[in-house]
C-alpha cells in the first residue's frame, strides 16, 4: 500500500482575519487537532501527517493538501480548525480506500466540498 500524506501549512491563518502576530496560527491548531484525532480514532489508517512551512496559498486561508503516489492531489483552502479536522480525516479514509484516488463529489464531507481548490492529476 502506498503512503498517504496530509500536508498541513502550519503558518496559515484565516484569510478573512488579520494575521496573528505570534503563534499559534490556525494551521498549527489544525495540525495539533488532526494528530490527536488521528491517534484516537484512526490508528489503523496509514496516514502520514506532515507539517510544511508554507503551501504558497496565503490568500486562501488555512491550506491542506492530500497526496499519494499514483493518485490525484487534493488541495483544500479556507479551512477552520473547528470544522475541518474530522472532515479531513473522513476524506482521507475515502482517499485511502479508493484505488485511483478519485472521490465521488457527494461522498466528500460537506464542509470540504466548498474548500476544494484544486485536484491535481497524478504524475505518471
């Protein structure tokens, strides 16, 4: 089974708010919540959670990318720590179970449907 990775921009903040002067940034909060929730509820799924300094979508609020070899990469934007953490892990369950990584739109958690910024084709 290939590795499935969530890349979380740890320097992100909500685009609608003034950037905080010091941590924790919303990206840090999402990272902490995902790590905790993943360890508690999804210990059997092979998800690597990787923080990154910046995903270069600063005008789009909190940004997270889901990626795996041979599957499209999904880029989610404008995420909030309160609403998106569990939805991201629910999405990852679908992504892991899908052989080609193509998720039916109606299956994507509702809070993430409006947050999908891009589906980048896999490198072949």
